[in-house]
């Protein structure tokens, strides 16, 4: 895996963890901000033809999408 893919995967994983932590703490606005960052990272991946389907918790994406 190239350095770009490794870095992108790491950032996506960290942002997903931050969304979960914010939700658990009851910080909905913070979770939405992290969700927006997650969408940005996924857009970046798509623009660079990086398949993130195995990296992303799709149930988390559904929550983020519907809350925004």
C-alpha cells in the first residue's frame, strides 16, 4: 500500500473513531463536524480512485448522512 493510501486510511479510521466518541459523549454537533470531515476524506479518496469500501463503517456513514 502506498504512503498516500496508508495516510488516507489512517485519517479515515481516526475520524470515524472521533465520530463515535463524540456521539457517545452526547456531542451531536461535534459528531456532525467529524462526519463532514469524513465525507471530505472519502471524496478525496474517490477523486484519487482509492477504494475505501472496506475501511468505512457504513452504519456510521448512515448516521452522519441523516444527521447532517
